[in-house]
C-alpha cells in the first residue's frame, strides 16, 4: 500500500550520474544556492513597482514601513526584471529539489523558513484579494455588520477602501473565513499595512505548518523519514508567492486537507472529516472531496446497514457543522447574493488558453465558455467515476484516495471558466504527498501549474499597467 523507497532513491540517483558527465553537478548545486537571493531580489522588485502602475501605491506603503531600499525603475526594466526573476525562481527551486538529501533536513528547513520570511515581507502587488479580506473583516468586527449582505462599498471612509477591488461584491467565501477575517482585523486594526501584513504572516505560517504535516505523512507512508515532499511544497514558487506574498486563503484550505490526510492515515476518521468539512466552509471548492471521503468510508464496511449508517453519520455531521457556522451570518437568499454580482472572466487555464490562441477577445469569449463547459462536464464524469471506484473498492488504500483528491483539486481550476493559479495550492499540497509513488504524473501536473502561474503572474503585471486594463479582473478576485 505504501512506497517502495528503494525505487525512488534509484530514480534520484540517476540525475547526479548523468549530470556529472557534463559538469552538471556544480551547475545544479550553484543554482540551488540562488534560491534565497532570488527571493530577496523579488522583494526588492515588488517594493519598487514603477510609478503610474496600479500596484505602485502598495509598493510605496510597504517600502515606507519596512524601509526597503528605493530603486527607480522604468516600466520596461521592471517587466524584464520580473521575467528574469521568475525564471530564476523556478531554476533555483528545481535545482534545490534535485540536490535535496536525507541528511541536511535541518538546513533545508532553515532555508524554507528564510524564503518564507522574505515572501511575507514582499508587497502583494499581483493580487489585491488580501485587501478585500481586510475590509470585509472590518465590516464584521469593527462595524458589526453582515458581510454577506453588506459589501465593502458601504465603508467609503475606510483606510482600506482605496486598496480593495471588488468593492460592490458581498462576501463570496464561507463562514469560517468570515470569522478569520474578522479576528485578524480585530487584532491588527484597519490600517492597510497592519491588516494585510497580519494576513501574510498567517498564510506564511500556514505554508510552513502544512509542510511540517506533509513531512509527518511522508514519514508514516514511507520506509524512512523524508522531508523532500515537505520541501517540494514549502519552497514551491507558486506556494510562496500566492500564499506568503499575496496571502490567499487557499493556503488555509491546503493546510486543512493535509491535516485531513494525516488524521485519516492515523485512523482518526471523524476528526479528519471535520477538518475536511472546515475546508469546504472556507471555500466550497472542496465539497466534492466530501463525497470521495464518504464513498471510501462506506467501502470499508462489509454490511449494507453499516454502509447506510456511515452515509447518514457523515451527512448529519456536515449538516450540523454548516448550520452552526452559517447561522450567525444567515440572511436568506442574500447570503449568496455575490453570485449575481461577481464578474466572471476567462481566467481558468483551459478558457484562458482558448482566448490566448484566438487572440481576438470578442470572438474568443463564446469559444472559451463552451470549452470550459465541456471540460467541466468531463470533470463531473471523471469525479463520478472515481467516486464509484472508491465506493466499490476499485481504488483501495489511502494512497489512491489522496491521489484522487489531488487530481480533482488540480483539474477544478484548470476546467472552470473563472479560476486562478492560486486555486492550485491545495492540489500542490496533496500532490507533494503523492509524488513519492507517482513521480512522473506529479511532475507533469507541477509543470503545468508552473507554466500557468508564470504566464499569469508576468502577464498580470504587464497588462495591469495598460490603460485598457485599469480596474480589470486581473487585479484580483
């Protein structure tokens, strides 16, 4: 059921033998040592966004508080530097993963903490979601209003108002995230820097905690302790930029999913299910995982009555938890009013690729919507098929179950019409676990994620500086 680590070690040993023939060992080692300096340069770059850029105000605020050196930059120099730094981030990350050994766990954890700290200090210039979290938390904790019926536009005098996008959108996330946002703003206050920096500290800590739990899981499912899976997640540029830099809530979802896996393999199924329900009450993207979870637990029972009991038990637990968390904020149909006011754009990987290929946005949008609908239907079919495999025992074991979870969380933002690279954080956490026994498959998904993230991040800062894109959905969702 678990991993044959000898095969993994054999695979890992091939690269040094091949690379040594061409002097690759020294190049790889050198690249791996550039990881920390590259994140330092990213900090400097994002702290010096050119004037006139929509994110310049954020850079100036962080630079003033953190006393980051001022480096005057033209827009063209900023764009070129950004592309080069993104390439360096991925090169150094891949080299670092290649050169990981089982003996230097302590050094790698120190490096992971250091790069996370640099990412936390880096201004969130590629997404303004964290400012939306903050002003929604202000609605909840300071003004004691319901964010599901009161959008940020009701607080025009808020210090956060000028930084937040989506001002007319009521809160689109689950009640657990509502409570977290309110608690953060209650502690930090409504200052733009203090509130967003607190979110960044929380998300950065969440990344490290998730990596620690991934290492614990790896120790349980392999023949010897390994921190490679933990570093695969903790040092990933997507994770660090979208969690520690931009403070997206998907980092919390990733933590809860990893915690669910740890509790599941420790035979603590009900606490694991509660953690999984909590992730769905932050963002409903993990609701289908509840179905996978229940199907697998039903399969473990031999009698029909026991299967029905398991189904009823988990449905009742989910319903009670949803009622308890939603009840304080319930406002009838208006609780989900964001669905009618949210702006949808072709930002999922498949519809975005269609728009990019067809180039002309006016003609591409219908094709992007159609392609996304077909891909989503295919995902529904795949999910039902995997659910029945779990129910009928054709996909036995936690290994296959977690792989199904990770694949679904990866395919969801790929297929959906409006989705973003940071939606991949939960998938990357799960795939960091499963890469121990599905290396080629996991590497392929990681490669796709890396390409999408890089193109999106570079493109976001490029197009945000164009007059036609001011106030566009590219600035955050």
